[in-house]
C-alpha cells in the first residue's frame, strides 16, 4: 500500500505547521488505517524526530472519463478525507482529466465533496480541448474545429490555419468575455472568429 511521502505537522523546533518529509519508517495497516512509525524531518528548519503517524488508507474511487463520444470507466486512488471539486484537474492512469461532475449516493450531483461521500467522479480528458472556429468569407460563414492543448494561447490578429482555410483571428469569445485585443487560453475559449485571407 502506498503511503504519503510528506505531512504537514507542527514542528517543536520552529513552532510552525510545516511540511515534514518521511526519512525512514515502517508502514503498517490496521483496518482502514495506515500507520507509519519512523523518522521525519521538518523542511523549514531541518529538525528530525521520531513520530508515529496514523491516517485513513487510500480508497479506489470510480471515474468515468469522456472524450468526444466515448466514455471509459476507470478508478483513482484518493484519501477519504480529501476533497474533490468540479473543474479541478486529476491524473487518472497517467492522463490529465478535468472533473465535470461529482455524484454522491442517490444520484445526487454536487460541485465539491469529501472523497468518503463520492460514488462516482465524472471527468473529461484534458490533454486536448476542442476549439470552434467561425470563418467569415464574404457573406458566408463556415465552421471548423481545432483539437489543441488546453494551455495553447490564441492572439488577436494572428494567422490561423483552420481546416483548409488560411485565416486571421479578429475576435475571441471566452466563457466570461469577448476578446478584441490580446490573447486567450484554449481552455477558456467558446469560439474563435476569423476572416479568410484571400
């Protein structure tokens, strides 16, 4: 069973709650608890001491990961007293995902929950996002979709290849604003408006 590598504890030397690294120790389990009996070191002042730590063992939580029209059931190992929040990022089987919904008992959907109360986490792959582009060519408008990294930036007046079209971005609609000057992150974009270059 995997145990945490560090804890936040009150240090008797610097008298602050600081991060402590586990230098060595024995890990045991008792029911739903992990016990670590070993030597810990304060990351702030370097003070070392012997300590016995106890906490609830990690549990496997079901995760439904969606991408495009496909969904896949997976599991993620989390500690029962951790909290999961809608829109936060998690790593599931080495892939970055974003939480879209949290389901508690009785199909109740919530925006955040302690792991102990979660029945299923609903998420979408977050390695790539789909960005819609509206391309104006004369009186007509055509739509294209780009598959890009969530942290890719798009700038007003930049050239953009969208499908078979060579375009220039003139406006970006985000979830909160309309960008007419500057830039926007792909993850925040609802639609890019671009003009075809003749």
